[in-house]
C-alpha cells in the first residue's frame, strides 16, 4: 500500500523565525549552559502560572523525580498515580525507590478518580501525582481534602484555567514539560513550580552536583541550558496565540465531528480546555481494540496520523486487573492531530477523513 506523501503528523513543534533568532543570540553570547536566560525563563513561567518560583530542569520526568525528592518522598513510601498516563510518573516514583499505587480514572475527563484515590490511601502515602490530561485541568477539590501533598502534572495542560485561575497553583509542587511537541517547547526540558521556597531550594540543590558542601545522594545533572531557555522564552511570548489557534481548531473539529456520533471532549463548567490533544472516544464494541487498530491504519494510509493518546496504560504494562475506565479509555480513545502550526487545509482534511472513516 502507498502512504500519502502529504502526511499530516500527529504532532509537530510550532517554530518561527523569532525562535531561531532567540537561540542564535545565545550562541553568539558564548553563555550556553545554565545561566541568566534559565533564571529569566523560571521567573516568566512562574509569573504566568501565578506561583512564587520555578526550577528549570532537563525534562518533565526529571521535574517529577525532583518534585518527589523535594517533598521528602523516599524508599518504601507510597505515591498514588493514575493508570491512564504515560510511563514518566511511574518511572519517577520507582527511580527514587518509592512504591507506586495505581488507581483508575474518571472516563469522561480522563483524570484520576478521587474516590479510587481515597481508597488507595495508606499510612505510607506520601504524595499523589495528578496529571491534568490532554489540556483539561483535573478537579482537585476532593483530592485536596485527603491530607496528602499533591504534585500537579501540567505537562499537557499549561495555560488551562479553573474558575478563571491558571492551572498549577493548588498542589504543593507543579511540574511542566517542554518537550519538542508540547504546548511550549524547548526541545527537551521541564520545570518544577511551587509557592514553597524550601521545596524550590531543595530542587535547585538536587538538579546539579557541583559546589555542594557535601555529597548528596539524589543529586544529578538535571540542568536546562540557556539555549533551551531562550527558545522557551521566545515561545512563551507567543503562547496566547498558540492557545487561540488550538481553540479554533478544536471548535472546527467539534462542528465537523459532532454528527459522526463519536464522544467529543468533555469540558466541565468553570474550566477551559486548551486542547493539547483533541481526544474523542469511539463507541465501545465487542472488538474495540481491533477496530481502533484498523482505524488508525486506514487513517495513516490516507495521510492522517492519529494515535492512541496514551501509548499503553500502566495497568496494562503491569498486568493488573480492576481498572475498567482506564481499560475502556485504552480501547476507545483516539487522539486527532491539533497544534498551532497546523494549516487550515490540514485541519479540514483531517476532519473530512475522520468523518468518512467514522461514517
Ligand atoms: C503527563 C505527563 N507527565 C510527564 C511527562 C514527561 O515529560 P518529558 O517527556 O519532558 O520527560 C509527559 C510527557 O509526555 C506527560 O505527558
């Protein structure tokens, strides 16, 4: 079979001339490693979210690991996290020797299920990782009452709001990812945000190994470079327009895909969705898994790269039973291309192909 040459990729960075200029200026300055631009980027992201400060690091996964360490989580402590998420949060927990307790999600929003989280609490629970999935903030009201520190994972949701306030202000620590195809990119990169200066201080000390008064197990080289921070700052100056473009594409998809009968993204009252991913759910059938595989292949051959929004849920990796919502999401959720650099032609072609394939 022939694959169309004009493939619409599932994701793509949104880069412009101003980004090239910003990075080139750093190259010319001779200050490439962690320096003033990293500090400036930390201040800018913290101000955007509305928290006291930030610590820029090499990836979102590194930010998660440092967040747990800065909260004092250690070997044999338990950390609760949802099954329907990428491997990064699980890896951060096990890398520091803690025990992951995996819970189910709420299928309508794909967010961690507060009821299941409460049931998973034990005297050893030291933190709950709350990913805000696909661009919609999870509801933290019930989770806040559980008496355990929350790590808000905003890797996919920077810029979303809850009753007019930026996501990422509630947890003891918030983490971001600036991977190449994230909402705002630095190639690779991440940040830990907090209102607690002691947490930020601890994370700063752990992200590098040099010039410390003593050898600290847990310290590593998790630094971001000024080259990356310059790209992040340049992207941040256009961030509002990125979100507007995502909203416009999502509105078009909603109109175009509504009549197909797929379940469109849910947006609870008081929250904004910034559509890092446009995730629809197909109606479950006796062979959902096979139908999804076949649909993805047909779309790819027609030039539209859709994906499962989570490659493999954690309960599937770990062969665990008892995760019905994560299981159903694994079988029926479909992520449709959406990014600021998507052209109108790509947007309309994507919607048309999907409508034809789902008819
Ligand atoms: C919810 C979530 N958390 C953490 C990460 C890890 O971020 P990074 O790839 O920057 O390590 C990702 C990356 O996709 C993510 O989606």
